[in-house]
C-alpha cells in the first residue's frame, strides 16, 4: 500500500506506541485521526502532528470501551478526510494483580479496553474499509497473548482474545480487499508501566513497533504478514 494520502485512525494515539505510529503515518504522507480519552492530550498531539505536515491530522476524544463513542469516532474520521483505509487498534490497559485481588471492575475495564474495543472499531469501520480498493486493520497485541504469567489473568485473557478475534476476522474479509494483521510486541519502553520512558533501555522502543506497522502496511497487496512477534534482542540474563 502506498501510504500517501491514505486515511487512518489510530486509537490510544497520544502516547507511546500509538503516538509513534501516528507520527510515522504522517511522515509517510497519510492523514490521521488520533484519539484518546483526554481532550488536552488529543489537542496537543494534533498540533504536534500538524507541525510535521499541515492539515494532516485531526483528533477526537473517545472512550473505546463505549460502542457509541467508537461509532461516532469512525463517522468523524470518514467525514473529516472523506474516507477511511487504515484502522490501527492500539488503545490498551494493563492491570496486574492475582485473580483473588483483581476486582470485578478492573476485570471489566481490561477486557473492555483491550478486547471489546477491537470489535467496536472493526464493526463500525468495515463498511467504509470495504469501499476502498485496498484497506488494512492492524491490531496491536502483545506476547502476553501467547505467554501467560501470574498476576496477568485479565491482560492475558484480553490479548489471547485479540489473537483469536484477529485471525477470524482476517479470514472473513480477506476477499473484500481488507487485510488484517496483529503485532505482538514484548517489553516496550513506554508509559504503559506508569513510569517515564528511559532513553537508554534494553526494551523495544515505541518507534520499533511503529516501523513494523509501516512495513506491514507497505507490503504488496498480494502479501499479508498477518502475525508478527517482536521481542528485545538482548533482555537481561536470568
């Protein structure tokens, strides 16, 4: 896919991986709608992206756990740039506690943010994506989607679910000109863990993930790299 003038949505786009993806799309000539739950973050991100390329970014506040808000987001993006070819479902939440200590609300928040939002975004975007000659959905997963670990029951469940959802959807829409891929990063140096990213780290960077997103989108239409695992090349020795 040639990304020049392609229209995209990136969720969870004001920090970390999502922001790096949005910026990389802009640098490739795409037009991008960014979203998060915080209006000030959306506003500052849009200003930053439009300094890279004028009138290439727009933003809307959206809680991806709410189906009606996601529907409105899709409609906003289609109206703003007269169409939609790319959806990157990146918004994510991690709450790490033993099952006994995990509250019902924390369980629901994790599954709603990491899994329900995928359905909402794809459900409402697909009618628009199918109108285009070629289009793409990329879901940002995690190696936690195949490697369970203690204290991550909700997170593991959501990311295991993302894999099943993505693989089923990929087979459903592949003959409609819509390619579906999911990317599974390991440890990434971002705000996800609640601490500021460090400039020097053994972890992957957000830009590493963004580069893989761009490479995936730019492959020839005959080629679908549907599942991509990423991990730090030299993690600390155990």
